[in-house]
C-alpha cells in the first residue's frame, strides 16, 4: 500500500504550515518551512534558491530522546537532502539505584544526546547528481 504525504505547500510563504498527512489516515502532522529562497551548500554544491521543510522536530529538549524529520529542496532540481533522526539514550544499567545528582548521572547527561545514543535510527540522504538522462 502506498501512503501519500503532502511534502510541499504552495504558495511558499513565511509562517506557512500544512498537514503533511492530509491524504492518509495517519495522525495529523503540521509541516512548515524553516526557510525558503536561501543559498545553501549541500554535498559540496551550492544551490541558489533552496527551502527546508520541517516535518517534525521535537526540539531536542528531551534528555533521552531526539526526533527530527526534515527535507531540503532546490528550485529546478527537487529534493537535495533528507534527514530522519529517531534516537534515544539511556543511562548505564543500574542508574536508577544512584542518588539524584551523583557524579555518574551528571557526567552522563552533560554529554550531548547525539554523542551518547543507545538505540534508534538515523538516516541522512544527500543528492549526488541531477540532470537530464
């Protein structure tokens, strides 16, 4: 079964949001443009007019989980970048038995979550070529 998503909404404008799941039965997901008409570099190549769609971003404020789904598109090219992060981090076995504020727990949480991942998935895709075949 093919699941339909609404990847982009037109006209592209500031503060634009839309339900990326409006064409399927999944839970509503409000996508938005992080930026548009920006010059960016992806894979060593500059693109003059690009935009970024944030499909979901938990903000990274949770100490033990991180979720981010985003895509970048360039005018006259299409999708040039896609990133999906759905990871978690749990302290070492037996951490519940430690006193709150112990050195081991403080050391664990002082390290950024993306440097102490214990499970989940992470996928980044970057354009390598485009053009007419």
